[in-house]
C-alpha cells in the first residue's frame, strides 16, 4: 500500500506546482521508481474521467480512510483500469475502495456511454501535438566513447543515418550541438544497455545549450559550479566538456534528488565532480573551496511552461487564474534573480550561464534586464556576452521589447518614445539571448543567457554593458525616462613641454 501513498504524494506535489512530472518522479526511491512513474502517468491520462467517477460515487464523502483525492485517484485507477486490480494486501484502505466497486464501475460505464467512446483508451488525454514533432535526443557521453563509435554502434543495430522522421529507424547528427543524435520520437532507450551503462544520456536538445554555451575549458585550472544539479544531465555534460579535468561542484539541496544525482554521475563516469548536498544560496563566495570558481551554471526552479514533452502535457488540463499565475511567476523571478546576484559575488567567476525551461518573459528577459541593474552586476563588471559567443547560428533570439525598463509611461498614459540609440541597445541585448519555441524549433521551450565579467583583456571584445544606464531607470517617473547617450567630449590637447616640442 505504501506504493500507492508514494504515487499520491507525487500527484499532490504536482497539484501544488512543486515540480515537473519527470523531476518529482526522480525523487522517488529507485526501487519503486519505475512502478510509481507508470501509475502516476496513467492516472494523469485518465484523471478527468476518474475524478467524475469518484465524485459520482461519493467515495471521498463516505470513506474517511481515503484521506486525499489523489490517493483515491490512484486506487480507483487500478481498480477500474489495471490488470489485477489494486496491488495491495486486504487492508482497511483497499477495503474502503472495494466496498464501492460496483458503484464505481457503473459510473465509469455511464461516462463512457455519455461520451460515446468505444474503448477505454479513447478516454485518455491526447498527446500534445507539439511533442510528436520533437525527436528523441540522445547525447553521446564522450567520457566513455566518441560520437563516431556511437554512430557505428547504432548502424550495426539496423539504424540508418538519414533523419529522425525519414524512416522508422532513421537517425542523424544535430547541426548545433556536437555529440547529440536525433532519433524518431517514439524510440525507447530506457532499458537499452548503452543508457544503463552511461554511454548515452537522454537529454533534450535545448537542455544541452547551457553547458555548451558556458564552455568550461578542459584544463586542470578550471573550477566550475552547477548550482542546481539534479538529476545530473547538465552536470554530466559539463564533465564531458571538461574531459574530466579541473573540478566541478554539483549542488543539490534536496536529499532524494541528491541521491539521484550521485547515481547519475556514477553511471556517467564523471570523475571530476564533487556532489554537494547543500543549497547554493547558502554557500559563501568567500569560502576558500569556491574562491577559485571560474564558471557557474544556473538552471534554477522555474514554471516549466516550455515543457511539452511526452509527460507534462498531461497537466495542461489544470487551469490557473491569471492573478495566481502572475504572482507565482513573480515569486519565481525574484528567486531566479537572487541566484544570479549570488553567483556574481564569487570573486574569480568569469562566465555565468542562466537558463530556464520557461517561455515567460517574466522569468527570462525581465530577470536578465533586472540583473543588469543590480549592484552585484555593476561591482563585478558583468555584461551580456555578444551573440558571437552564444550559439550564433541559432536563429531564435530574445525579445527586444522585453529588455526595456518597466513602467515607462508618461503621465498621460502614453509610452515614452525611445531614441534609436536605446532601441539599438535593447536589440543588441536581445540578440545575446537564446529562446527555443516548443513546436517550432523541435525542442522544448527554453531560454539561455551568458554573463561575462569584463576584464582589461576582454573588455574590448564584448559588447558594452548597459547596466549603468539601467541603474537610473528604476526610480520614480523622472528616473524612468530613458537616459540620452552622452556626447563625447573633445579632449583638450595638452601643451607639450618645450623639450618634447623640440
């Protein structure tokens, strides 16, 4: 029966928007993870119908042993839909459901007749149409072998190097991310020996962008941090790019997710990684262990609004009030900004990647815009990397209109008129950012930004920071007016000493 309580707990957390299906399932003990995942996913597929059945049968009103709606859902799912019924001993909870078996089955059949469906499968929520256009991405773990070896292995199995949608066993190399392969969407690798041995990593293409853009050098002097590491896909990617050289600290505060991270790193043979069961925000930048950190990857909690894969589309049936959604995004954005500010305090950090799997500007461009105005950014002399350093061949970039200061309106309600200089600045900043659009780019929705610390050696190679201008756009109405570009003052020529003149 504990198995059902575990599945109900995952559904409770999904209702509370405490994570994605994939992320929450990763916290389940490995011993029961596969079984729990199957029950959670199947219950979600039939959730609207199961809710109607439970309500019509008045199960929760008449049985106090069924303590939560989600516990009732997983039990009724197995009673009505699983082969063998409820897989548990004859305890009081199971008996509470079985007492209503006839009524529950009757209501279920009534709903099928009402909806005019012929089979039970017709009641399941249909898959997100965008998900079927996303290939199954497989990243070759170059710690174990190289991509050409992997390609030969797949060809020997009967796969054909053509394209993921050209034929059932077709596959291809990705045009943007080295060591990434594309297979048909329904290709399964979970039980594949190559996956179980850590030689391939199942990772969406957009999820590969952060580590690839951070690009920590494969040198023994490199010290990097993955601030929110579990389940470990991005961490293992960083380790591969670093060729297991240098040092990589992988932070995860949740104990269960930390265990998942450790398992993943072991399977992927990441030898330069030290997993840290702690909150990155509580880590002192002045700690001697981290004072030499040069690269930081930030992929903090977000709304997950860009995820349209084979699982999270099941949650779209749940609606949310606009005000509640706005407040949730605001809180997430504050947390995300806090993460960036903290990362900028590390004394030796040179590159910081910030990424989300969100499509909301509140969590993306606006967080970046606000980060550029912070004291941490100004004191650390951080700026956005130019497009040439942020996967320049990727066509979809940030939204220029979201890079301006908020609340820029005149007293009469009209917008301020920006000069061409300001519009150019916003466009240049937006071009530094990467966006992925679900359904259009054959990936989940994603956002990536790269901050660089300007130094005497790199300042001339990167775009000028606009953070100083932004600092004056955050106060009252006068402070919200766009600052004009300052005129270059002509330097007065100093009179040369007479000795030099001669």
